[in-house]
């Protein structure tokens, strides 16, 4: 029975579907990525984020990833833009998709202070695009080599993209099922910055509005994938996708993420919808060879198992993930916490009995300092950097301590890090951190008034 079910699943994954939807997504994915590269040039973010800083918060296990010297980062982004444009038009697609993925992944891994969920999402989409034949219709490659033309693709290529988009929605909703969000925090804080919006600004801080956005966002994330999958509710669901993502784009200024989610959500329609929309020739009958179906099924199983389980790892750590940050990244915890923190570092040479208060501006940009102050793992990494720096200056018996006060979702500030812990001697690993002070401050009373 099990073997029969697996065989039917493999056959379903290899069943031919219209390539039109993949072509549509290839064009929009490349265009949005190209737009993002242009934003980095126009806002001078390349210099501010990767050339100006003297220190970078590398990811655990990726300390060897460093920015290119000189003008290398500008060249890198220029090549990334060219690769994105080539993906968009399907020119040397396989090579371009690999370059786009590796180029974007490299930028992503340079500094944790630049982490965004939508960067992670774009990286995963880039990995998928590298593996699927989205160039075999309506592309420069087909114009150059007509024998590449294909009317259909295996169904797994489309379902993999759908699943990746669906995971972002579902886990985004799952993450909202926490006490703070269900009580209207931190939206209550953020909406106070939107009172100047046309028509709705005067009402947006009302308690009814706060709970509408809190519970509306939660219900949307948890229900939108089933609604998109069901044919009779699909059109209504896509209208909700447009409303939800466009509202987020204007309220929170979150870059390309809403537009990528809109583009991905359209993949839930019938694969031939772009042909019908532009009145193109219907897909010709095709058949797919299934000699690699077992390998494809195994690869999909491993990838999907990782995507389904890895975002849940924060349950292995004690305390609220918004406070400890343990397991927060790569888990689709999107716009869930408002965290303000201030950190002060103290370095002591126990042999010479000398102490220093660290000036963060000497080693960190304002953005890096702000991002680090509320994230214990980055605080520990910077403490290790300080210990190495002072040892290089001839101080062999160094201790590093930090006094960090943080306020989560409007709470009063409290200690985040044990101020007596010598961070220089604490190893950087993935184990639960006993030196993080448990969250004890209660949520504030409502209504919320932002202090100046």
C-alpha cells in the first residue's frame, strides 16, 4: 500500500503542466531582483552596509565570508544585476540563475545585522529557480536554440514554488499565535506612526483597529493557502492577497517582499492562466519521462522536510523567542516584535587591573549597533571581537562584560544579558544561552502612548 502511494505521488509530481506559469514567475522574479539591485545603488546601501563597516556580524559557521575589497562590492552588485536581467529574459538561463543565487547568497551571508526574512525568501526562490527549466519558453535561450522549446514542465516545478510561498504564509501566521500579538502588541506601537494616512489615519490607533490588524493578519496568514488551493475561493483569495500585501507595503515600508509574495501567490491559479490572459496558443500535448522520478521525489522530500522543521527549532529553547532571539532567524517571524535596547561594553585586563568602557562608534555603524543591542548572539560575537582586539594590543588576561537593557513590545526596559558574565570566555554555539536574563517585565497597560 505504502509503495503504491509513493508511486502515485511520483507520477503526480512528474505529470506535465503548462510551462506558462513558470515563465511568468521567471520574468517577475528576475525583474524584482533587478529592481532590488537598483535600489542598493540608488540609496548607496552598498557602501553603507558592506564597505563602511570595519566589522561584520558573520553567521555561525560562515566567518570566512567577507566583503570584496576595494570596488569589489560594486562590481559584485553590477554582476548580480546582469544575472537578474538574464534570468528575467531567459538568456543563458542556467548559468545566470546559478550566478544570481550564489551572488545573492553571498551578500546575505556577509552580515547578520542586515538579515531580513524577505532576503532569506528571495534566496530560497533563487535556489529553486536554479533547479527548474523556466527558460524553455518565451526566452532568449529558445530564440537562440529552438530545440529547447517546451510546452510543458513536470508538475513538481510548480508545486515546489507554491509550497515555498505557502510555507511563508503559514509559518508567518503560526508565529503570530503568541501572547503579545494576541493582545495587540507590537501593532499598537507601530500604528501610532501611521496617523497621517489619508482617510483612515484618525481611526488607525483605535483599539478596534489594533485588533482588526492583529487578528486579521493572523487569520489571513493561516487561511490564505487553503483559500488559494480551492478553485471556488481562489479569485477572492487573490484579492485578499493584493489587499494584505499592498497594505503592508504602504504601512511598513518593507521593500520588495510584498511584491514578491503577490507574484508567488499568482502561481496557485491554473498553470495556463498567462496563456489565456494574453490569448496565446494553448499548450500542445506533451509527455514527461520519469526515469529520474525517484531522485526528484527524494530531493523534494529532503528540501521540504527542512523547510517544515527548521522554522520550529525555537521551541527547543527556553523563553520567548522575541526576547532571547534563539531560533528567531529563518523561522518567518515577520514584523512580530518591537524591541528597543541599549548596550554598553566593559573590557577589563585582570592582570594589569585596567578597565575600559567601549565606544561602539569606533567599530560599528549606527545601524549595526542598533541591531546588535537587542540580539544576544550578536552581543556575544562582538564581545569575542573586542577580546581579540585587546589581546592583539598586548592585554593577555581580558574579560568582556555587557550591560544591556532592552524593552520588548512596549514593556519597561530590563536587563537582557547577565552583566556579571565574562562573554569573552563563553563559546559561540547553538546551545541555549544561560547568560540571557529571563523576560520578567509585564506588558504595559493600554492604550499605548509613544514617549518622545
